[in-house]
C-alpha cells in the first residue's frame, strides 16, 4: 500500500512560480522528507491555471497511476516517467537508490528560475518497534514545518 506524506500528499505548481505556495529557498528547506524503500502517491496539479507546468523529479522516477480523462494521448496510466504535465495526475514513487536531497521543479526554465522549484529529502527511517526488527518503518518522517 502506498503512503501519503502528512501535509505533502499534493504538489501544486502555481502560476505565481511557487510549489505548494512556497518559492524556492534552497535545498536546506525540503518540501518533505520521505523514507527510503517506502512507496508514496502524490497528486500533481495546477488548479485554476490555463498553463500546464511540466513537473520533473530528479533522481526518482514515478509511475503514472491516474490522469484526467481525454489526455491519455500525452500520458498513460502505468507509464514510468521523470516528467509529466502537472494537471491532476496521480503518481507513485518509491525512493530506493540513495538518501539525501533531490530537486523537483517545473521544466519551463523561466518558471524554475523564478522559484517554481523545491527539494525533497530521502532518509533511512528508524527501525520499526519491537516485532518488526530489521525492517524500515512504514511511517514517513514529519515534513518540515508540520511539527
């Protein structure tokens, strides 16, 4: 089963060159922190926008789970991508290869330069409580600012 990261189950690319209402402020302020080896589902969107922002994730490909009807000539459910139009598409990803920061951004260079970029962080999560020794916790780490 896929996990939703509390407070970060949607990634919204807005016309004001922000991601989730926040302009880029550097890798030291990740949008959220994800557990290595856990699976997540995120909704990518830009509600109320007439311009589609192509969303790109560095280091972590994602699988398209659902896409708005009528647009399946662009993106099809089941496809693995690293760029997708952020217009109500549900994606699934599982960080497996490394820990540390990874960038996400709109691939329209001007939008990225004006702040439509963010970072996520991938960490080794603490082990499960007794009884689940040797396995990573299935609970995501609390996102920055949600404490």
